[in-house]
């Protein structure tokens, strides 16, 4: 599975949980780590908190660029 496909899967799965639940947060954090990996950011520079607009639209905008 590609990084992009896994990020999409995590974000799609996250939508089955209520905003703020630990599972929702875990899926968001995991997708954000993969997004940083895909962007080529060194792991030592990764952040734990994604931008407030992070989600499927964020990924589509960045992947298309």
C-alpha cells in the first residue's frame, strides 16, 4: 500500500469516530506523520500536531501540487 493510500484510509476511517475521541486523534496523528514522511521532511523535524485544516482536502491539495 502506498503512503498516499494509507493516509487516505486513515482519514476515511477517522470519520467513523466522533471528533476528539482517542481513536479519531490517533488516526489523525498517524496520517499526519505519513504526510510529513511523504513530503520528505526528516523525522527529527516532524511535528505532532497537524494543521487545523488537515484532512482529505488538505491531502488532495498537496498531492496535486
